C-alpha cells in the first residue's frame, strides 16, 4: 500500500493551491448557466479525434479453477455450513472493534456490553465450540481409555482372557466383524486419500503462487512504466484541440463570414437577383424591339405590293363594269352584283398603320449604354466579400489568440513536468525489482518449509496407514489361516498371527489417535474460523463492509482509507468502492476519487479556456458598413428603363394586325365567283373581259398572296412579330411598379446590412466562439473520461487482492480444511476400527482354554 500512497500524493500535488481559483472560475450560479442554456443551445461542434490512450496490458488472471479437487472443497464447505450456518456477524465484529480500540483489558469484560458481545460470539461459535469440545474430549479420553483398556486386558478382562466360549452364531459374528472392519478400513483409506490429495495440492499450488507473484509484480511495473506515457499522451493531445482552433481562426473569414453571409443572403441575394433579372429583361426588350422593327419592314414591304396590285385590279374591274353593255336589264343585275363585291379586293392586315417603335428602341439603347449587370455583379462581389471583410477586421485578434494558445500549451506542459513523475516511477520500478528479488530469495526457504510441512502431514497419514497395514495384514492372515475344523486352542500359526496383528493395530490406534485428533481439532478450529470469518466474507466482499464502516477506527474519523491515504477521513471513499472500480479496470484518478483532492476539470477549465481567452473571443466585432449592393448609376439605369416608353406601346394593335389574314376575301373564291357570274352574261366582250379579270386575280393570288402565306421570309416575320410583341407586353406590364419593388428590396437589404445586421453578426460571432470553446470542452471532457477509465488503470490493485484471496483461501485454507476433514474422518473411524479389531481378533488368536461338553463333542465344527 506504500506505493499507492506515494502515487496518490504525487497526483494530488498542488491541489490546495488550485481549489480556490477553481471555485472562483466556477462561481457562476448553476441557475444562471441553466437559463443561458435554455435561451440558446450551443451550435454543433465538429467532433475531434484524440486517438486512443496507450493501453496497458496486464498479465495477471486472478481466477482459480481447482479442478477435480474442487469437489472435496465443496464437501468441506458444506460440512462447515452445517457446523456454522449463522450469517457473517458484521455488526458484532464492528462493535467489538469499536469498543476495544484502546486495548482489551480483562476487567472490561465484566461490562454488560462486553458480556453481551461475548454471549453473541459464543452463540455464533457454538458449532465450532461443540466440535472442538468433542475433539478435546477425545484427545483426553483416548489415551486414558487406551491405558485402562491395556491394564484391563492384562488382568484378563476386557477380552484379555485367552478363552473363547462356544456360540451358535460364531461364524455369523465373525463374518459381520470382518465385513465391518473391511468397510471401516475402506472409509479410512478414502480419508487418507482425501488428506493426501489436499496435502499434495498445497505443494502444487505453492508453485503456482510464484506465477501469481511474478505476474502481479510485472503488472505493477507495467502500471508504473505506462502511466507517464499515458499522461504525456493526454498532455500532447492539447495540440489537437489547439490546431483545430488555430485552423478555424485561420479560416475565420469563410467560417464566421460564411455564417454571416448565409444569414444575410436570405434578404440580400433575392433583391440582387431581381435586379440582375431586370438587366436581362433590358437586353431582351432591346432584342424584341429590334425584332419587331425588322419584321414590320418585311411585312410592310409585302403588303404594300399586294395593296398596289389589288387596287389596280379593282380599278380595272370597275372600269369594265362601266361598259354600256352593263346597262341592259338582265345584264345590269349581274354587273351590279359584281360591282358590290369590288370593295373586297383589298388587304386585311395593314402594318403601315402601326405606331412607330423607334423612339422606345432609342431610349432602351440609351439605357443599355450603362451595364447594369456589371453594377449588380459588383453588388454581389461586395456582399460575397463578407468573409474577406471579416478576416481583415479580425486579423489582430487572431494573432493575439495564437499567442495565448501557445502560452496555454506551455503552461500545460510545464504543469505536467512540474512533478518528477518519471524519476519517481523509475525509483518505484527499482523498488519493485528489489522486492521481487527479495521475494525470490525466500523461495528456497518456502520450498524447504513446505517440504517439512509435507513430511509432517505424510507422517501423520503414515500413522493411519500403519494402523491400516496392521488391520489389512490381520484380516489377510486371519482369513487365510482360519480353519473351521480347528478348535480355539488348536488354531494355526497364521490365524494366530492375524489376530495378533489386529491387536497390534488396536494398540497403535490408541497410541496415535489422540495425537491425530489433536492435530485435527487444532486445524479445524483455525482453518474453519478463517474460512468462515475471512475467506467467505472476502469472497462476497462482506469484509470490505467492516473496514468501510464509518467511524470504525476513531469516533472523529469517518472513513479509514482516505484518512490513511489523504489524511482526510471525511472523503467518501471506501475500500469496497475502490476495489470495485479497480476490478472494472477504471483509472486510479476515479477509483481513489482524486477529484476531491485535485479537480482536473477545474484545472483544465482554468488553464485551457481561461477568462482572458474568453474575453478575447468576446471582443470579436465585425462591421459591414462598407458593403454596397447597388450603385447610384444602377438605380438611375433602372428608373430610365421604367421611363423608356416601352410600357406605353399599344401592343393590342400589333397583335390585332398580326392575327388578321392577308386579304379581305379569298381571291380564289372571288375569281371563281366572278367567272360564274361572267358565264351568266351573253357571250361577248363583257364576258371575256370579266373572265380576264378573274384570271388576273388568280395570278395575283398565286404570285403575291401565296408567297406571303408560305414563304419562310414572311412566315418568320409574322411569327417573330407575334412572339416579340407578346414578350414585350409581358415584360413591360407594370414595369414602373417592378422597378420600384426592386429598388425597395435593395434599399431594405442595404438597410438590413448597415443597421440591423448587428444582431446577426453578434449571434453568429457568439456561435463561432462557442464552437471554438467547444473544442476545448471536448478536450477537457476527453481528458476527464480518459483519467476515469484509461489512464493509470488500477486493475493490478484488485488483482493483488484477488491473488491474495486465491493464495490464502483457495490454495492454503481450502487444502488445510480438506486435510483435517480427511484426517478427522480417519480418526473418527479408528474408534469402530478398534472395536471391530478387538472383536475379530478373538476369532483368529489361539486360545489357552476352550469349552468342552460332557458327551465329548466340541462345538467348533
């Protein structure tokens, strides 16, 4: 435990000097922090990859599986449970310790409390006391009974008389005694084997103890050698958070400026987009006006020629109808009918009457001399330069933060190097090496002592084996030499030898039984109580509860372990909690609750992200006054376009002319009707003239109307005119209102940037600084978690406790208890063995006298 105390003091160095500053830095009321958290959650922070702390690989596997001998261990445990079924007396032991910490004095046992505790202890130990009393009684009585038995037989009593009376069931009794002695001997042999197996298991497991010692010491060395590397790794990973912060600061323009840009672009970009679309509409308007002008020229040229041809043909036809022949009664009606249709010979769509667009086109050309698209692009560029503007305005702050971060890194490295960890751990490793050498130097002595122990146990078993040997030889000689025809006085030498051997076994039983019973009683009392009071409570961790009982050692000292390690018994640290944490392979910082001595979280918060750094981050300010979305020239350009006259054009007139046909009437139908009417006239010059006019009209239709309807030139001109007029009508609809809305949107966006963007800037700046703070919080949280679970993992401590339990209880106590269990069974069975041997020897030994009947016949046939 000395090395543990040393390591704890090493880790806790400087805790008192840091606690007051930690309290000041953490002085913000919890309620205020909760309110701030409810107002706005921190922005999502990119997770940092700190890698994996170099893990220590421990070799000790503190687990023991006894194998087949475990059955014997369970039998002994069951026997002890029958002897001692009471639960572990935790409260009684605590009272005993608390009442007798100043030393046990004889006169104090008379106190009522101590008397009650003594009675409770007797009640708890009643099973052991009863068995021990029986064992002591046997130890005392066996030699006395043996002595009396010997004296009694010397006086030819107690079966010492060399005379055997006749019995009708003599053979049955002999068989019963033989079988009983054989069964008893078999059970004694089993007891000897059990005891020998336990004795041999101790020797075998002592060799395994060396492996446990070596692996535990090796794990302690691994712990000592790996801890500085782990601490250095934690310190070095500050660079990961620092580099990420520096990277974000180097990219503060795209990051912070990008956030501000993304928040403002919801209002700014749509207004610029509408202005840019209007610039495109200007160009499209010019193209549409030019298309209308060119299409009108083509269509006006074609309609002018057609108008001239139809006018000439109409005049010629009118002159023909003025002929005197048309005055006749029948002819005059036809001529009048033809004359009434002359007005239909004319064009329908007259494009020459449409209003001129040259003025509007000139105004649009004047407007287009100013490149509105370029002006709008400058607005885009000015707004998109927000990241650059942020970078320029925060350049000095970034350089200052870099210097502070370098200083913080130096402070962390200096703090980690302030303690001579490596030198101390080297000394600790040297101490372990020397300790290992010292322990190994005792191995020969341990082996020698174990050999003596093994010899002593074997010698005790040999006493039983000697009795078994006499019994076995007596049974063998007696059974082989027994002759049913022989009388008791004429029994053979072999049979007599068997009887004598059985009696020799009885004698040695009396000689050795009390010694063996003394050994069994002593081992039973010691081993059984150790199993019930130490091993079982240690296995179910009840023993830790006794040690962890508050105020056990002193009425003013609450906890024993922190009082010993930290000289502060009020820390809520118990041996049981430390063992559980170490068993789960937690770090020593968590297992020993070192945060009560040195709060690493407060230290990191005070060092990694201190008030100075927070103040620098809070001083970040961004001014967007220099952003100009639309220059005055662009505004004037939009206004001039709205006043260009495009919206005043009579588009309906154009569409009406475009939708009209080429002529008022179908010339082919007109010529056909004219010929039909000419056929109704008498043959003559008038008929021929009218048919000639019909032929001329067909020619006009064929040469002028059909090309205007089918020629690509005129078709394209009409289509272009129709589409351009519709496009102009659509674009010029509410043009002043559209321009006004565009200018209003741009004004609103500029007002937002220059006046109302401060809250956006503050919010995004706060979010950016919180993201930087989040990197440090990730580092401090990672350090805390690593100290809890990965740094200085104290599994070797729990392994030492488990190894001690395995060696002391599983290797030694279980084997010792199994040894007295087997040997005690042999001692108990020696009593019936003595009885059966004495009874059976009477049937094998040669008697001095025998019963003789009056008729001269003997009863031994």
